[in-house]
C-alpha cells in the first residue's frame, strides 16, 4: 500500500500543471510602480511618466513577478481605468507596500518615474524625500532583499539614505545632474525607455543597470542632451554575491 501511494504521489506531481510547480526568484516579491507627476518640463501635460508606469509593470511580469503582487500608482488614477492604479501619495504608497509585503515576503521592488530635484522626487503635490522613502522601505520591507529604481532628475541624492547591505539602487542621474526625455511628446523619459529596451537582454538587475547606463549615454549623445545624466548603480555587499540567485527567468523551462 505504501509503495502504491508513493507511486500515485509521484505521478500527481509529474502530471500537475507545470505553471503551478514552477516559481521564479521573484514570484513571491511585492512591487510598487509609481508615476509621480504628469507635467512635462514645459509645464504642459505629458503621458511619459504614466506610460513608464504601465509598461514597467508589464515588464516585471515578464521577468517573473506575480502580476497580483505589482501595485501601480498615478497622480491621475481616474484617467487610466484599464490599469486601475491607486492614488500616488506617500501615505498610500506606504500602506499598500506594507500590506502587500505581509503576503509576498521574499523581497520588495520600488520604482518611481517623475520629476526630481536636489531634495527628492515629485509625488503629486508632495515631495518624496530620500529619508522618507528610506523609512518607508525599512519599515514595510525589513530583513529582505530589495530593488529601488528612481527615474528622476538629481535622483542620485537617494543613494546614501537608501543604502543597505541587501539592497540594489538604480537611479536615472547623478546627485548633481538632470535627466532627460520629459517633454509633452515623449513616450517615456530616456531612462525609462532604456530600462524597457534593456530588459530583454539583461541577466539580472545588476546587468540591467549597466545596460541602462550605456543606453542612456548613447541616447543623450545622439540627441545632444547635456551634461550627461550618468545613471548610477549601487549594490549592497550582502546582495552582490546572491545576484546569481536572482537571475531573470522570463518563462518557465519547457517540459521534455
């Protein structure tokens, strides 16, 4: 009887839907993707930030994030009923990230696309300051690896307050440089366009950051945008040796 039960159990495992059995390294991560503004550098409206929000969220699903664990936020949420983003403000982001991180406990990703300045990134009517974001992430996602992506001018200012040994930080610019591509007719800011273009060929977030740096430098040179924004990549010492465990897996391996 025991032998028969063992055989039945093995057959059940082999015949189970492969999508259920397979789980990538990001399948139990929570993610927040934010469009923090809708104004172009001219002051007129732009879809660039919300386009980035929408398409970065789709790209994360392709990299193995669970769609149900990706939360989107916009300063004009009613404009996008198909995506149904939440309202982008600091309290809502904190509450949502903290609640989601109670279920998806393996890691956290935070991505914001917006305007920025030496004191932080625009978040609707608020300013998301580096120390505030650090406090949000430290409280909502303690003791787990995290990836933070800040697509905004002067976003390098976020790196020192956000540094933790198990965290990777990718910013669109140095602390003293602007980034580009926030015009009324731009589909995405340069950094977000390069992030999306680099995803298909990157092995992990460290490689993705390097590819984004190369892509942004090339696009700025081609368009004459200067001074160069110089996107930054910072990787915590405890996370660096674990990066092979967080390789992108865009789809389950095929069955024999």
